[in-house]
């Protein structure tokens, strides 16, 4: 059940690095890095925070695709 994301693109558009994005979202730089690599699926709360920071919907950042 992979969760794909475009967080790195949205973060770049804002002109912030992983450390700054983590501070804005209240998480560590490592958490942002793991989300971007697809190694960590954020909580609903964190996904909503990230979307709000980026000024987009959760669906603009995260895409869920079922295994076939």
C-alpha cells in the first residue's frame, strides 16, 4: 500500500530546506527526509500541517495507490 508524495517539490517551491520545513511542521529534519524518500508515512495530523504550510490540499502532496 504505497503512499507517494511530492513534498520535496512543494518544499522547493517555498524555498525552504528540510530543517526549516521540519521546524514549521514541528518535526525533525530527519522526519521530513524520511517522508520525502517514502520511508515514513506521516500521521493525518502531520499530513494536514504539511499541506497547510505548502498552501495546498493533502491530495496535492500525497497520493495513495492500492496494490493490484
